[in-house]
């Protein structure tokens, strides 16, 4: 019997429709916690890390996005 209460978890894919990308261009509405590695950024960041004599490492970052799978 359904009593109007919900308890549990849901998993869904979510995304901003293409026609709203301009509206949300400065701050996308979906935030997610991702593992970040400097290799993702490309050659410029890798060269900068080498120039500053720093070690590459993985960290977690909170980023804004226009879509998310298994949210």
C-alpha cells in the first residue's frame, strides 16, 4: 500500500537542454565532485607544472557541469 512517503535512492541521468546553454553559460546548475588529474588539462598545464617544479597529483574538485550520468 502506498502511503505517500518515499524512502530510498534514485539514480538518473540529468542534463541541461541545448537551448538553455546560453542562459546557464556563466554558472551551470549541476555540480559534481570529480577526481582531477593534470593530464586532463593538456599540454599547457603540464608544461606549467614542470616550469614551476611541482609534482603532478590527483585531487578531488567540485565542478559545475551541464550534464551528469548516474546522478
